[in-house]
């Protein structure tokens, strides 16, 4: 997820102990991505990719690949209709 979102979307290293992360979650820190946030990431990647800059294009391609991997790993959460029927 770090490669999909800005670094300011995550707690500072100081807050990464399990106890502090639990406290942050209890105070309302999100631990998953809503569909709206996934779309926001996709739009950000699209905007980055449309810049006429080779470096931005390379970064957008990598972030796009990460987003596809993330969606594939979480497809049942975001696309419940794709859930395998038993």
C-alpha cells in the first residue's frame, strides 16, 4: 500500500510499535482502503502517467502494477460478485 499512496498517509516511524498502532486504530486510523480511496489512487496514477516526463511515466507504471496486484489480492473484498461459488 505504501507504493500506492503518499507517505503522509501513513504514521511516522515513531508510531509503528504495535501498542501505538493499536491506539491509533482505536482513535479512528484506517487499516484498509475504501473503494473511494482505491479510485483516488488510480486517478493519481493516471495523472502521473499523463505527464510528459519519462521518470513520472516509469513511476506511474510501477504504481499501476502495484495497484493491480493489490486489487487481485483483494478481489473478493472489492468485487464480491467474483467470489467463487462452492
